[in-house]
């Protein structure tokens, strides 16, 4: 009986969330991020991604197996449909990364460009993102350029 009640409540929540979904409400999800090319930057992370209602910033927070941490903060200045279940976004943001085991710290700016897939309406999103980035690495000291990437999902409530 308890399982049925949980399933019914979850279905009601997802059904009512459609009115607030697709970029306007609270979103939470997960992503795997990595960098493809360049001189260091954001290492491979398992990230939690979040968006808060009426606040145009998207957050990502992640950790590595050796307790490195990473943070991304992005503002989407362009977002729109590409077809029936596809949307795009383009933004500007920043990143910070710290790898204590390697005494490394980096931070900089990024340009996230994403493709969104909405397979079940406007509540569940699957995304693919590429983000050219330029920053500063403090250990070793120097400029930091690379191409970051992520694939993940978000639930919009």
C-alpha cells in the first residue's frame, strides 16, 4: 500500500510540474564532465547541477575520486527550440577547480553551448554541453585554455 501511495504522489508531482518546467522552475540533475583538449582546467567530475526559480544562473558542483572539487556557474543568454523535442542554449560563466592531491587550483571563464533533449515532455531533460574555457592555473602558474564537456540530465519541478 505504501508503494502505491509513493507512486501516485510521484506521478502527481511530475504531472503538476509540467506547468513550471522547461527552464522556469527548480531543476536538479547530474552530469559527468571532462575536458577534451587544452592546458589543464576542469578535470573529470561527477557533478550535481541545479537551477533555482526566477534566478537565471545554473550551478554545477562536483568531486573527483581523490577529493578534488569543481564549481561551474553559468548564465544562459540565449535559449530556444530547435525542433519538436530539441532545444539549445548558449551562455557565459565561470569555473573553479581544486585538486588538493596535486596542489592544483584553476579558475576562469567559459562559454557553455548546449543541446537539450526533452523525451518525456517538459519535466525531464537530457543534455550535451561543450564549453570553451580560458582561465588561470595557479599551480602550476600559467594561462589555462581548454574545451570542457558534459553529458547529463535534469528534472524540472
